[in-house]
C-alpha cells in the first residue's frame, strides 16, 4: 500500500508507507490525538471563567473580572507548556531519551531489536537512528477487535501505516499477543509509549513473556513510558491517571528480568532496562 492513509473521520493527514514521517508530524499527531482532553480541560476553565468575567463586568466587581483574566492567563500558560512538553517527547528531542535508553541497556552495534508497540512506528525509526547498524523488527501488538475503547489509541492506529521506507525496519503483526519472531532471535526488545494501554491480568503478562522468549540469553529489555507524576500531569492533564506508575513498572520488570535499571529523562520520560533471565 503506497498511498496516504487518510480516514474520513480525521482531518490530520495520515502517513505514506514509503516515506518516513517527520518529527513535526509526530508532534502534530500527539497534539491531535490529545484534542479531546484539551477540550475537556478548556470547558472546565470556561465554566469558571465566564461566570467570573460576567460578574466582574455586569456587577462591577473588579476582583471577579481580574480573577477571570488570571484564570485565562493560567490556562494559556498551561496550554503552552503542554504543547512544549509534547514537542520534547514526540518532536526532535525524542531521540535523546532513546539514545539514553540504549546506553542504559548497553545495546549497541549490529544487533536485532524487537520494537513491540500498539500501532505507532515512531519508536522503530528512532531506534534505527540511535542504532545505525541494527535491524529493527517492529511488531504491532494491539489486539482489540474493532475500535479501541481508548479513542486516542484508535486515532494513532488510523493515522500511521507500517513503514516500507527502510530496509532495516521490518514490520509485522502479533496474533493475540503472540509475537511472530523465533525463540532467542533478538538481542533486545523495546517497549515504548502506549504499553500502558495493554491490559494487565493476561495480555500484558503474555506479551512480556513473549519478550523473554524471543530474547537471546543475556538479551536486554528496554522500556520508556510516561510517568504518573506532577510534571506529566501538567503536560497531559488528568488523563495521565490511567498510565502505569513508575513503581509498578519497576516491580513488574523485576519479577521477570534481572539487573533492572531506572533513569529519568529531562523530557519527563521514565526509562527502564533489564536483562533476560
């Protein structure tokens, strides 16, 4: 398939399979898929700000008017910081935490890396940048039948096609979280943004079991995810409550891998690396 995938329900442009999306495109998509959350937050500001402004103007209460102005100013500052934070995560600076993640796991050279994700190939491109000799097996592991219950996930999946622009990036699809790669065939496995959307109680455990299966002895597992903390709250708003906490990821990984290490990037991204048992 070589033409842009542009579903009728989206005004944001889809990708072209043979052309790598730019960092600006990924940032724009992150903003686009967050539009519902931005609107929910805006409505809350308006629900308080409009009555305050009306009281200030109609009843001549200066304090109410200036409170409305201050609230509007706060909202604009938070919006600007959110957009800036998304750019640092999804735009050009994103390669820096991927490089740090590879260093944390000591992954380098002519390696095979499995990129296990839920429908975005951004991670595969960044891994190929950081590991110029590597082969990236990028596997779509999403298993939801029909539309995703998380609207942002469905948007992500609608807008991006599996890439064909690089011979070092090989795309495939998992079947009910069974990864189509052979035992002990990968030097590293990478999980990125969106892994928290894979439910616990079966699916997540199976997928990480698959990661162990396809890793070579001593192979590395890498994970980068949004944290549940004040910094991410400012960037994403209340929606950040549904992500997996850093402490829970740490416990989950330590139960399955050895020598688990943690680092925090200045883009508010949690980084983990461990070794296959």
